[in-house]
């Protein structure tokens, strides 16, 4: 059996040119080689294949049967190599490629809509979307584990590039029948006697809430701790206490009248959503395109 293990791509490309022109001289011109160099490559290829690929009759060259057969494979190989080059080019150009992003639990209420709008523009892109809390996001940023992160304001001491793109109002929610629901301009101290259901330690919403009340010399009484916005909304609806959540989580419940937002002075607590990556990180073409898309168009899409 012919062993082609040591055949080089260069030999195959030379053979392809000779086979197309059926002339060593013209193949040499096309490849910017000397005619003896082309002859040498073909000779070496024939030695490895173990049989002649071309034969000369009169002044003309012909492909032997083996030459015809090999040529088909060479065309296929050259086609695959072209295709690989195209796929890689397209990746650079955002047509294909993969985007790995991580978002704060609360941002997951709008992140899929952002991805959907982005993938309409770039249908070939595939995604990995991780949904987790602020603390885990900070670890992921430190480990450079994701292309991009969407989160609340990141800490200043981490050397991050962070750009705000949308407001994130935090509000107090109650079940519709709660006595505070119809009151206007509640004072913060009206909340002091209420039991609150709060997010887990490490949540950005929870941090913001604690900071806000601590700055005003208040501590809220927390009756229950839950690790998801959905769980908090369910618990508030069931009458277990009040909650403090982002407006982004409430669309459906407010529409259906299952929860109410209290009218409280100094609220909402206004946070912002940031698009974040490590400073100096080399963003892929897809990540760059997504970053541009979020910063320029998120408000219009959401
Ligand atoms: P969280 O983050 O989902 O971890 O609360 C939201 C935020 O940082 O505002």
C-alpha cells in the first residue's frame, strides 16, 4: 500500500498546479518556482506514492490513472483547507464564534432578550450564558474565566473596565392587600417595623439594600433569606414579608397585579448595570461586537 504519511502539503499543491496545466513550466510560473524545483517535488511525491503520476507522450504530459485518482483527493484537501481558512476568517469577523458571558442573577431578566437581538444580527454566533450572583461574578472576573460580565457596579480595587449601560431601580414590594400599598410617600421609618425577605449574602441587590439603610442609620429586620429573586417574589406574594428587588424582575407580577410597589421616599435605590471585563483583556471579535451592541443599543432593545 502506498504510504502518504510523509507527503507534504507543498508537494500536493505543486502536483495540483502541474495537473491543472499539464506543464511543469507553467506550474513553475504560477508557483514562482524554477522548473527543476517543480520536477523535484513531483519526483519526490511519486517516490512516496510508489507509482508515476504523470507520463510524457511526445511533447505533452498526461496524468496517469494514479495521477487522476490522487488529484481528486488533492482537490478535496485543498477545498477543506480553504474552508478552514474561511471559518477562521469569519470567526474574526463575528459571523461565527462563541461568546461566553456571565450575568448577575437579576440581569438574567433581560440578558436573554439582549442575546436574542444580538443573534438576529449575527446568526452564526453560539453562546454560553452563566447566571450567578455578584460574588461569583467577581471570582470569574479575577480568573478571567468569561468574555464579558453583566453586573451591578463592580469594586474599584479590581482593575476592571466597566461601562454603565442601563439603570437598575430597586424597589420595595408587597402583596396587593398589604396595608402600606395604598399609602403615598411612605417614610423610610415606616418600613422599620416590617419583616423583609432578602437575597443571600454575596448578592448585589442585598449589598445595595444594606448599604442604603446603613447610611441612613437603619437596619431592617430580615425574616427570611432567599437565593433567588423568584423565590423572594413568591414569598412576598404569599404574605411572608416585604421584599426589595430590582424593577427588572417585576414585569409579569405587576402586570398581573400579583405584587405592588410601595411608594416610599428616597426610593428607588438607583443602581446601574455595567458591562465588565478585566482591563487589558484581549476581547475576541464577537465579544467586541457584543460589547458595542450592549453599550449602544441595549436601551432600544429592552
Ligand atoms: P444580584 O446582582 O443579582 O447578585 O443581586 C444585582 C446587582 O448587582 O445589582
